């Protein structure tokens, strides 16, 4: 059994026991999180597709902590103008463990 959920404008294929990185939602490690924007649910041969979301279907997860992605460097330069600018950015994500997929 797996589900396709939406979070932060992105779609994730999740199964029970998976650890995924989603956009920051806040919380403390050990907190319970309910993800209710389920787009599709596949249970063996039975496939349910939402329009746009499935009613009475949600994914329960546990908040594990916050992590950072690799650093992205942006370098700006204008030739012959003595202008150089180097900017670095590290995106923060929440790491969640998928506990259960509750479908109806």
C-alpha cells in the first residue's frame, strides 16, 4: 500500500516506514503530524484517485527533526564594473517518519 501526498506544492510517494524530507512545518521531535492532502491511494489492485484530494484519507507521521540541504552558491558578476557578489543558501527541511496510511 502506498499513497501520493502533496506538501508545499510538491508531491511525494510514501509508504509505511519511509523517512521523507518535506518543507518546514515546525514542531518538536516526537510530535505527531497528520498529512491530509492525499492525491492517490493504491492498495494492491484497488486504486483511488482524488479530485483533487481524497476525502477521509490521511497519512499519520512522526516528526523526527530538522535538517539542512547542501549549500547552494549564487555568484553574480558584472564585467568591467568591479562588481562581484557571492551568496550562499542552505534550505531547511523537516524529516518525518511515515507511521500509517489511513484510507477510506
